[in-house]
C-alpha cells in the first residue's frame, strides 16, 4: 500500500504518545469540593457520593494537608447547616460565627498558600431550599441581591480568595463586585456560575447539604438544558459585570458549552464535574463495569480538552494522587 501518512507512527510507544499529546491535566488545575459541618472529629461519608465526606473543620484540615502533599492546592467549600439555623432570608449565611466563615478563617490561617473558593447562594441556609428569596412560590431576583452581597462580603472578610455566586440571579456579579470594591476587597476574585443548567445530576450534592427545594424546582433561574446560545448571553453579562472566571456546570454533559465559552471569552473557564457525573462512575466501578482510574482520568481529560482551564471535581483528590504516583 502506498501510504505516506500513517498516524499510527505517532502512537507506537509511550514516549512518542507523550511527546505529541495535545492536552495535559495537572493537579494544580484541579479544585476539590469540601463539605463542612459543625463539631469535632467528624467525617461522615455521603452515601450517594462514595469516597466523599461531610467534615468538621479539624478533619477538613487533615484532608487539605493530604491534598497539598499531592500538589492539589485549590478547594471549593460548601456548608452543611442545621435546619434550626435556616430561615427564608438566609441570615445565618453572614453570621461571623457560622461554621462556614470559621472554616475559611481557620483553613486560611493554617494553610495561607491554599486557594479557597466559596459558594454564594441562599439554598444551604434557606428554609425554602432555593437560591433566592421565595414569595408566593416565585423567586425574587432583585430582593435576593443584597443578601448575596452580604454573604460574599462576609466570605471575603474571612479570607476567601475567590467567591463563587452559584445562585443564577440576574445582575448578581455586578452587585457583588460593587460591594466588594466599595468595602476595600478589590483583590477578591469572582468565579461566576455562568452557565449553570437545571440538571438531573445534582442529586448527591443536595443529599450532602440537605438543600433540596422544599417546594417547586429551580428551572425559573437555572438554565434549560436544551439551550446553547443562551450561555453566551449569560457569559457576556458576567464578563461585563466583572467576573474573573466563567463556570459551566455540569461539565461532562456540557462539553460543547465549555468549548463555546473558551472560544468566545478571554478570561479563564472553569467547569464543575458534578456529583451525579462522579457518582455514576463510582456505581459502575462498584459493579465491576469500569476501571476507576482509567474512567476518572479520561473524564477529567475530556473536560480539559473541551477548553476548561480549571476543573472542579469530586475526583480531584484521587486524580492528584494518581498524577503524582505516575509522574504526570
């Protein structure tokens, strides 16, 4: 056969495959979610998200130390809040003594070199379980913004590096940015949940926080999974309002959206490999249908290949350890 081009020549050995590899995944590009609860010496495994735990602050410190030994240095934090502390206006979210703000302060003091990304939304603290203020079954957009800003300011004051508005209220990035700048926190960055879809894959996360809506759903503020162009509208607004990062959530099911934002915006793109995406791999591994390391690394690599600069994943700790072990 007369074949001058033979692509297999570039695949014939591990060294050659490494030489021409187009996409690289590093531990310092990963972000590991941590679920924080009050108390001491607490590590409660989340049944629907095997290998992940609700952690007291002391246990979280140990986890962070283990991760940083594998060059995983960025973490996104979520609070587990007792129902007795919740109300319709999420007032506990900016109480300086709440477990979340205490965790930020203690972690940042113990590990000043770590990067702490926060979550800004009412649902973990809301008696209604929604990301915004609820009235007569509807979500009040503009009335929610001052609460989000108070929450963000409290997190910045506690020492957070990057704030993550996940609520999907219109105008919240600009409102938070203005509040931060007025209060002297112009260096605190914002990672906007820009294209956050109304996904069926959030179940284990809501189990972890007990934060599911008490009534209705989130489809009036999270994006319709059928829509692609709408993501550009959301991204343009967030970019104009001062976001430092744009996030797509979920990641695996929305690789086309990641690519779209990467091709149209100059700021870094983050992608959230959500709980349901990770749990379905864990379930398949548990049944012997997949090899965990191979499936995990292929999944994370696909998200990077689509254009994400930053990958948030419940696999981050395992992946960082795998990369360290294999010299990647």
